[in-house]
């Protein structure tokens, strides 16, 4: 379902990203295929430097359908950015992609907190986030961070996923997690 970003997927991803219902909500916008190729190369290099984590979301046939990223990594926390191509909206890809990514972040890469800043006008993403039982609205509990990302305006809602709450969810739903050599793994 997820793989590390590579340049071979750029053409398919670019065509999905430029759809008018997807493009406004993509963090790193590219206005041409060449620019998307360049941004993807920069993304791969930034991951090698530990600045972000980026994966390509694949459908069941291994075709690229979107991306999922953790940006602005600092103090074992970062901001999630996810987009799926329009043909894949409402088809059940969001939750499994997030689960796979969160498992990697929390249990392999030592991330403790994932934040999601979602534009208030992006009702599709807000509804998707609120469907996930381990996501909490953090507008009040992280009010200083919310003020910082909004820059004095009222643009975003802030959501949070803590490793502890995510782990509790996985244990309650029967997905067992076992600690081995300071790394948590699915059993």
C-alpha cells in the first residue's frame, strides 16, 4: 500500500495531483510536470537528510494514487500531509494508508506526535480525520500551535494523533503490538 517516493511514479502522480478538487489542498504545488519531478527529487533528498518522511500510496494493483507525508519534523513530531487522486476519493484508501504510515512513524521511526492542520473549507479532509478514532481535535489543547499555524487568521483546525492513543486503538481493535529491542512491531 505504501512505498518510498521515486521518480518513476511522477507522471501518474502529477496527472492525479492537478485535478481541481485535489490541487488546492496539496502542500507542495507543481504547475508543470517538470516542476513536479524537481519537487519530488527535492522531497527524496530532504527525507535522506531527516527533514521529512514521504511515501507514495498505491492501490491494490501497485499503481500510485497519492502521497502521504510527515513535514516539519521537530522534537519527534511533525505535520501530516496526504492527498489522493480524485478517482480514489471515497474508495476506502485513506484509513489503510494512514494506518500503514502511522505504524511506520510510531513503531519504526520513533515519532511521538502527528499533527494535521486542515483548512476549515476542506470538509472532505475534516470528515476523513474525524472518522479515525485515534484523532483528537487539538484546537484548545494546542492553542498556541493553532495560533502559530493560523497566523492571526481563522484558516485551519488542528488535529493530533499521539503514539499512545494510536497504540491504545490498535490494541483495542485486535491489532497487537509487541515491543522488541526498543522497536514496536505488529504481532
